[in-house]
C-alpha cells in the first residue's frame, strides 16, 4: 500500500497504562496505520514477557476499537526497525520535563541515523501525566490499587503476576 502514512509507537509497555492508551488513541488519528512496537529495554527488568505485553496491548487496542493499529514485537535498533516496517513517523509520548530531556536526545540521535523519519511528540493528557509503568508496578507490588492507572484487563494481569511473585512490604 504505497502512499500510506505509517507511524511507529515503540515502547516496553510493561505494563500498558492509560497514558499509553491515550497516546495510541491520539496517534492513530495522525497516521493511516499505527504499529505499536513492543520491545525490550536492557536497562529495565520486565514484569511481563514480550508476548504477554503484546497480548495486553492487543486487548487494549480492541477495547479502544481502533482498526488501523497493529501490535508487533521487535528487538532491534529503533530506526532500523522503523525502516523495516516502512514507518515515516515515530510517535512518542511526553509526560514531564524529564521525559523531554531524554526524548529530545533520543530524537536527535535517531535523526542522525535516519533523517527521513520524523519524531512526533504527543503530550500526555494532563490527568494521565503522573502515570508511569514503573510506578504502577511498584504500587502493585506493595499492595496498592492500580485501577486508576491501567485498563481493567491490565489490572487483572498485574495483580495475577504480583500474586505469583509475592507482594512486598506487608504490614
């Protein structure tokens, strides 16, 4: 399908949050096809396997009713993968100044690798800005309620995983 505008929204999505869902919903409006690239990050310890994270993302995309979004796993240099799938746009979500500094540096490096692929930043909805996967996992591990931060099916998956590995800091 030549002429189709393809966007790539990469991330670990461990787990998918309402903030991710917001960026997916809004990003899907900007392109003809949005690929959610579920990847690994060697500097992060994942709670879920890539396949499990892809399943959670697929359930969320279905819940949102988005027909122009697909989920794919990848373990490669982002810009090489973007070229591989024909993406002309990388979509990234921003929550705070700390995100901007990291993403600005990453976008600059990516532009040096392939200047033909643009990076588009979407600001997270103000009500979702504090949500981070890392914090969701921490709250869950200490027995807190994560329902305000994640889709219902993700809440169930996180709680089941915490039950398997055990909570921390019981009083």
